[in-house]
C-alpha cells in the first residue's frame, strides 16, 4: 500500500512447506496486489500495469523496468504518494478503457491513453478521477462493454448495473452516482458477468 514494488522469480517459492514469506514490509504496510507474469510474452502483451490509489491518483509502470530481486527482499518504492494516500490496486492495461468505481457508488469509464506511462521511479502520479471529500477509489478494472456488474455493499445489499449505462468521461472528471450507496455503507465487492 505504500508504493513498494518488487519482482522475484516464481521458482524461489517452490517448497514443501505450507507458506513462505514473499516480501519484507515496513510496519503498517500491507500487500495489496500480487500478479504472475511471463516476461517472454512481453513482445506481444502489454508490460505496463496501472497502479492506482485510494485518492484517485495513478500511473502506468513498465514492469520490464523492475529488476528481479530475492524472495524476501523489501523491493523499491516506485510511487510518489501524497500524505494519507495508499495504493488501492493494480489494473491490467490490455484494454483501451478502464472502469472506475468509488466506495460511495460513483462510476465512470475513461480511456487508458490519457494515463501517463513511465519506467522511472518516484515520479508524480496523475489524477484518474474526481472524488467527493469523504469518498475514495474502490476499484479500477479493464472495461469490456458487454454484460453487467453486480455490486455487493457492506450492508448486504446487491445492485446490478448494465455496462451500457456507465458514462464514458474524461480522466479527471468525477463519475456519476449509479449505485445507491447509503450513508454508513460502502461497496465491498464487484462481480462481472
């Protein structure tokens, strides 16, 4: 969550023990994403990943630029986070558009072409969405226009949203309130169908 990224070979995890430490973390930090990738496919597949934060900032990092390190190594800090912000997740960049949803139910689709790509460390992140004062980004995922999303709220309620109802907007604009999240509740899960 603090922006530390590491790359280590999968063969370092082969063992007959039930669990192995995968990274050394600072106190208070948490792992928010783990991804498997094959460097031999980078000729045909995108090797950039969109890393986004709870405050609606993000950047596309070139994973080819991250050096391989030992299994329990700490990794390197690649992000220049604002005070109080933390990484919310990592999104594949194999589509031209992404779906952005906040914990309070604001949704939008925006073009990936607008989002800054880099292979450098500690560069400033850019705004991916506008947010209300008490809102935060829940998830950003690749957008496929077919089908619908099902949202599960902390209150136990479920809501369905056809993808055709989601507005396509600019990167910095705020999404539209499409999920009726009541005060005290928030989105905790999204399913795609």
